C-alpha cells in the first residue's frame, strides 16, 4: 500500500507540474485562475497520498499533520503574508483515506475562495482554518473577516467551488453551514472522525 500511495502521489505531482506549465503559457486571467484552482485540488489529493506512504498506517490519515502541510502549501500558493495571513488551529483527529481527501479538497476550495473574494481590491485580512473536536464530532471551519456572503444567492466565479464543497460534504456525511456572522463569512462542516 505504501508503494501504491507513493506512486499515486508522484503521479499527481507530475500532473500538478503539467498544469502549472500550462498555466504559465496562458494569458487570459480567468483561465489562469481556473488552472490555479485545479492545481490546488490536485495538491490536496496528492498530500493525502504522501501522508499515507510516509505515515505508519496506510488506511488512516493524521488530520492535524495533513492540514498543517496542506495549509502551509496553500499559504505559499495564495501568496499569504503579514497583510493577508492564513492560519491553522487543529485538534488531533484521524480519518480514513477517502474522508481525508474530501477534507483536503474542502479546505483547498474554501481557502482559495476566501483569498479571491473576501478582501477585494487587495485589502488586508486574515483567513482562518480550524479543526475542533467536540461532543458531536469534528468541526472544520474556514472563516474570514472580509465582505461576507451576499444576501442574495449569487455565483461568484464559475460556482464550481461550492458544488465541489457540497459534494465533499456529502462524502463526509457532514452537515454544512454557511453564515455571515457580521464582518466576514464562515463555512463549517461537522462530521465524525475515526478510521
């Protein structure tokens, strides 16, 4: 299993590099953005397989460790800095491989959306990822202090990102909650951990 996961991770890194090369030759901003989103999705899945071949158990993913690495790479890819930091607070939790992939894709989608839409005109602001364990399971939250969600449902970008989030929430058997608690927006998923 470790060898299989190692090969899958390497293959996904190759695909990610090819998409990056394609993006470098594209001049249309919306096409470049779509390719960047694709790279974030590929990266999220590749990191799960990397965790599986470097960890002790090939069927279970240490979610805290996985999120630390994924958020670090997303911060680099999104250009996070002191003006626009990306932070992580994560409790200890474990998930099966399929569910860990779903969590990674959700985090990549929501972080990417927050960096694109929460702070227009290059305004400063933080994006936070939290994983908290409670009596009802694990709560994964991505939040910001930006412009918030629109009062009228409207699609920003292609709308594919939220479709992907909803599909991954279904994979997790998660309750999905989107709110604008004042300034900013908050997207939370509640699901059960364990392998």
